[in-house]
């Protein structure tokens, strides 16, 4: 699993997106928005992440996946800002 696939999976689990979200375009938009915050010196909070994901994945929050939530914010940010 590459870093984009891992990020997409963790976003799906953490924010309850549909099984097909985020797609590659949604993921690129999410990464762009997170990177824009980081470039301004802002460390995205969980609320920031949730707003960004909801903006690009309208079904976010509609699904629940069973199992441990291992998508901590530090890991999400590392994956989103990885070049």
C-alpha cells in the first residue's frame, strides 16, 4: 500500500466516508488544503481535518467502520504532507 492509499484508507476509517471515498481527486484536494494550512504555520486540528474532508467528500460522517481507529492526526498529517 503506498502512502496515498494508506492516507485514503485512514481518512475513510476516521471520518466515515463512503467506501469509494476519497477518490484520487478528492484525496489530492484534501492534501492540498492540509498542505496550505501547514504552509501558513498551522498544525491542522481534528476539526480542521473534519471540515476539509467533509468539503471534498460529501458523504463523510455517513459511514461507520468497525475496528480500531488507528488514524491519528500526526499520521494523517505526515501522509498528507509527504512529497
